[in-house]
C-alpha cells in the first residue's frame, strides 16, 4: 500500500501538468482523454489501496506512509506523510470517483 499511495494525487497532477503545458497544441479530444484517464488511474489506485486496507485486521486498519522528509535538523524531523484509514480511503474513493 505504501508503495503507490503517492500515485493517487500524482496522476491528476501529471494530467494537469501535461494539459497545462501542451493543451493548446494538442487536439481538444486528446486533452479531455488525458484529463479523464489520469483521474481514472487515480480512482483505480484508490480501489487498490481500499482492497489492501480491507485485508488488514480491524485493529490495524490505520497506516501512515511517509512520502518524503521535508525538514531534518538534529532530532527534529518533519515528514510529508499520508494517513490511510477507513475514513480517508472512503473520501479518496468519493473524490476520485465523482471527479472521474
């Protein structure tokens, strides 16, 4: 699960990046396809994360995944992390599903 949680926001960001830079040069239909497919890919990854979360025991259905370390100084460490629990997975599925 922790290996591909970053793809959930990553796919739509990639689609926005591609359409933002090359959208004027691409055919209009292709711009729409890129936008829809990247959000659909995000939804597919969300479903995979949900299926992995369901397989965990009920008392362990909360996983914190560190995406990267933002600041590290001495004993202080600030990480950019993603909390995956039943509520966050539900919201991810709703947002990516309705967005698609």
